C-alpha cells in the first residue's frame, strides 16, 4: 500500500471541471482548493508503481497547468526485497 500527495495548479475558471474529473478517478481525493486554482490531492494506491499513471492522468486533465509530487509513502512490508551478493 502507498500514498502520495500532489499540488495541482489549474486555471481558476476550470477548477470545477477539474474537480468533477478528479472525482471520477479511483483512489484520488482532493483535500484543499484555493481560489487561485491550486488543489492539494492525495492518491491512495495498492500498487505504488501505478502512481506515475495516475499523476500523468491528473497532469493531462483539461484545465490543469501543472502537477507537482510533494510526498510519497510506501509500506515497506508490502515490498519484496532480494538479497544482492557482491
């Protein structure tokens, strides 16, 4: 399991359109919205490798100017490590 948070910068006049589209994405929640077009978004994924897909989906939404990854956490117990010999 893992989570990451992003700051999206949107066109202020497109905030509602972006919010509506984000609502349709699985595992994505908006936690804060500013009148200047900035959104704080959290992505909760069971497969951390799928973050990049979700981040690109958010970045490519109509009205989004940029998407910046701010924080990422992965539960280490769900990741398999291999021993490397030297």
